[in-house]
């Protein structure tokens, strides 16, 4: 059995899709959901799926307590599903090529510090890009700079607001992120 540990800071729609996708799998378990935000919607979703939750603060992350708790779940893969903090170097080093993230744009465009949520889609909109999409990538100690695993794009030239772009990108997230995770784990659902 391969264990996934999720990290989420917000609403958790991607975390929910992942929990849904692997429900009933005899190869993969979503072992836990970690969050830095005690009010994260992702936490109540995890409880609904009976996935153990761990809420932590910055000190617990930087001092190594979170690292020990994650190791306790014996993860094959750590999946950042809307996690807003940069992981400490020591944390990333403890899980070489085992941490992946989804970014709601076609990296290297629109990545880096501050480029999250509607900020990304607003930049795409203001630049009048014809397309946007998602990037799933390995995580290193810099925001959004790890090796790309998969990208999927969608036309957005007809979108009249950044929110409309966000909705089209979210469809890709929900369709592809669980499948990319299954591919990374070399399992077929
Ligand atoms: C998504 O847009 C994802 O690409 C980004 O953070 C957002 C999380 O949304 N990394 P949700 O909390 O999964 O709905």
C-alpha cells in the first residue's frame, strides 16, 4: 500500500478530488492531511473522508516537528494541494523527489512568490494570454521551480474576467491532478 500525505491551506477542492479518486483503492491510501490553517475547508473535507488531520504552525514546521509527524505516516508521496507556505530546505531534503505541487498556470510563466490563487489568473488576464493551464511539478526549496511532471492547457482568450479563467483552470486541476499522482506512483486506477 502506498501512502499519500496531503498539504492544503484553503478550501480543499483538489484535496477532495484526490481523496475521492483514491477511495476504495487497494494500492493507495490518503494517509493524512496537514494544514497550516485551522480554518481550512480542506480539514472538514478530510474528516468527511475519515482522513486523519494535522494542523501546525510556522514554528512546528521550521523546528522539525511536522517533518517527524509526516515521516510517521510512511509516505510514498507528499502532495501539495493548495499549500501556501514555502517548505524549509531541511524538510524538502528529507523527501527527495517525493513532494509534488500543482500550480494553476503554465510554469515558468506566472510562478514565484505571491503568485497564487486569483493573482495568477489576474496576471494571465491582464497579459491577454490566449491560453492558461496547470503545471504539476516536483517541489524544491524555491517557489514553483522544481522539475515539471505534467502540464495541461486550456484556451482562455474568450474569458472576460480572471474568475472565468480560474474556473477553466480548476476543471483541469480536478481532471488531471489525481491522474498525475497515480502516474507518479506507478499505479493504474
Ligand atoms: C488551486 O488553484 C491550485 O492549483 C493551487 O491552489 C489552489 C487550491 O485550490 N495550488 P483548492 O483549495 O484545492 O480548491
